[in-house]
């Protein structure tokens, strides 16, 4: 898989890809991540990427031309399955979307800033608009990092124990059950006995019950889906 990220702040985005699972995925060649500084696609001397909005009002709008130039240059090299725009008024990211996107070959992620991008960018280039939650970030970069993490960890070979992504919260619309490790008794706080019983069918049933109980308490909306 290849991910191209278009941003005005590449330095804000790079560090999540330089550690742990994402770093390993890149080193193993399971994913390629490329950063494109929008200012490199500006022709004027001021390297201006935003301007005042038509009709007046506070806040700058990202201009269409540098974005068009950047996306068009990328599209000349290869075909893209998705061109995603990170924005608080997009569709809220969930595990299902991450699963779908993890099956794509090439995707572009455009990070918004200020008041966002000229609507014509959204109308003519963007195939999917994603928000990472009902709050406003200073820009789309942190959202893009979150999106990339959810996608990349699903790629075959990225996680050591390949089955572990399948038992994450939200797969099957259930939150994950509680987990414990040694010691079995810490200051009198004991691990549920069933987990040390060695009775694996019963342990599996216990985990399913706990996952259901936790989902019912915390996210009943997931059970309705
Ligand atoms: N840009 C600003 N806020 C955002 C959000 N909540 N999700 C994605 N991109 C954003």
C-alpha cells in the first residue's frame, strides 16, 4: 500500500511514522508513506497557499491551485483508489472505514487548515471526507496520523500476532474484554479465577460475556447497529 499525505506542516506529521509499529511496517516495505509540502506547489514568491474568503468573514481558505497541482502531479504517476480530505465536518472515522481503506492500493490524504479548503477541491477531487471526532483540531495532520495508524496496523504482516487486530475493540461491534497479566494476586487484587483455570472454552465464553457487558454499559449504540 502507498499513502501520499498533502500538508502544509510535514514536520508535524513525521514523528508518528518514526516509531514502533508504523516504523516497522515502513521498514518491512508493507506500506510506503510520502509527505508532500503544499508550498512546493505554489508559483508566487510568497509561497501563499491560502486567501480571504469570497463574501467576507473571518478566516483564511486554502486555495485550489496548489492542491490541484499537487494532486495532478501524483495522479500522473499512478492511479489512486481514494482521495481523502481530513475535516471536522467529514464522516466520523470508525473501524469499518479503517477496514475498507486497509484494502486499497494507493490513497491520498489531504490535510485541511484554517477555514478549510475551497469547496471546489471537495467537489472535484475528494472521494471521501473523514473526521476523527466531534472536536476541532488546529489542522488535519493529527487526524491523518490517526487515520494512517488505524489503516496500517491492519495490513497483513504488520502486527506480530496477526490475529490480535481481530480481537480489538470495535471489530464485531464489541468493545474488547478486560485483560490481565502476572502477578495473579497483586496486593490482594486478584485476577478473575476463570482466567487461571485452564478451561479454554469457559474462558472464551467469559471473554464474550465481558465484551458484551462492557459494550452495553459504555457504548450501547454499537449493539443497535
Ligand atoms: N481537522 C480539524 N478538526 C478535525 C477533525 N476533528 N477530524 C479531522 N480533521 C480535522
